[in-house]
């Protein structure tokens, strides 16, 4: 939770807010490892769009799964221009038409970091009190193999400089 918050705050203060949230849904028919690879490949395609336009890739990926649904990912990313945003939306429309899974793209607001950390691990009591005070709801999630969180190298470097 703290990494996501810190990354979002650093990006916003650097005038590069994480302004788009991409939600990618996997399929229940495949093992989690394959679904995670599928989702990370889609995120890489989004990053390639940014790279083609010579933009820095600033983003945070959070994987989660509810008991009744498949593994899915939320990708908070800084999209600098309308042109790039439109290209990412066209790419997502193409995916939705040809592959299984739901891809939703929304404008991310300041509450997006709260939303993607809803399946965080239980924190010590004083931290959970703080989270409750700031209306941070916790949702019980299913086990996910491997890391649940990924931060782009550019955003890690930006946060380290601050």
C-alpha cells in the first residue's frame, strides 16, 4: 500500500500524475502463471505505445483476484497526451474484439491508488486504524503466486530521487 501511495504522490508532484487506469481480466480456464504472463504482456504492449512516442513509462501494476473471478490486473499509468491515450484505447478495443478478457480503461483520479490496494495484506493495528480513518477499505483476496505489485523502473528511480 505504501509503495503505491508513494509512487502516485511522487508522480503527481513531478507533474506526471498516474492519470489512466487500465483493468485487464484474465481467464479462469488457464493456470495463474499463464494468466499473469498474458496480463503482463498486455501491459508491455501499452508501454510500447508510450515508448514509440518517446514518453517515459511511469506506472504501477497491481494483481488481484476475488474468490468468484479470475486473476486480473490494474495498471495505473501516466499517459502524457491525448494522442497516446487514443492509441491505447484503440489497442484495447482490438484486444476486446479478438481475445478473451475484459479490458476497461478509465481516467484515474486521486482515489485510484486506494482502489488498487484494496486487497492488500493485513497491516498492524495502528496502520489499519489509519487506513480506516482515511476510508481505505480492505477486501479479502485470493492467494496469488509471485509478486502482487510491480512498479516501472522509471517511477522507482523518480521516487528514489525524492
